[in-house]
C-alpha cells in the first residue's frame, strides 16, 4: 500500500497556510494572529513569547505594521476597529525566517509540526514562482509589444465615443415672435 501523500498527512490544509501569506513591504509575511491560530495559541501568548525572546527576531525576521497598513488590511478583511473588541496595538508581521524562529520560541509538538508545514508551503510557493519566471518574462515582453498597438485602438475608440459636432439647440423653450406681414403704404389715387 502506498504511503499517504504529504497533503493528506498535513496537520493544517496547505490552502489555509497559503491564504495567510501576505505581501507587505515587498516581503512574504504572515501576521501574528494568523500564526497564533495555526499554532493553536492566542495571539497574546504568541506575542508574549516573542517579546521574551526579542533578540531572536531582528527587523528582517519580524516587523510591526504601521497604522495605515493595518487600516488597509482591515478594509480588505473587514476586521473590527480599535475599541470595538479588536486589537489595541498594531499587528506583527513575520517573514519566512521569523516564522522559522517561532518554532524555537513556541516549544510544543504542535508548533513544531505546524512550522514544518509552513516552511514547506513557503518552499512550494518559491518553486511555483521560480517556474513561472519565464512565463512572467514572456508576458512582460508581450505587454510592452502590444501597449503601442492598444494605445492606437483606445485612441480610436475615444474618437468614436465623441459626439458628432452639430449645431446645438439651446436648452429651454424658444419663443418665436409672431410674423407680422410687412405693410407698405401706397399713395392713394385721387
């Protein structure tokens, strides 16, 4: 009998992990709340452990989001605002290296297994991106090639959309003066 595939053995569905990976400041990151959910701990507990071990998390491993970044995430994911049951501080974002470091801070069997799955997902995404580099290169070339041609098409469409130039009738009612026939006086004959 064949061994189960890694997807079937997975503690957490790969799709759930993939959905948790975001692109922020040019880095693929995972938020503290998403990681806490995957590890089966509260966000408070995860951040507590991180604060106790700050020397393990330099800026390229973890950073705190700005208020504008948090607001952008709120609008995308419809999360609550401060003071309404939501977070009272800005979330932390962990890069791939930061996620790897979390396994040494959260010393539980589940944390280790989940961390392995997350690392596999990061590697899988990197492979997918690498295999599509050539496709992306071709797409860029096509985009540059056809930009000029599409500009001509869009310019032509804009010209067609312009209303034809014609005498515009004034808005409102026109009051026409009644035409009075021109009467000429003639001299009477006597």
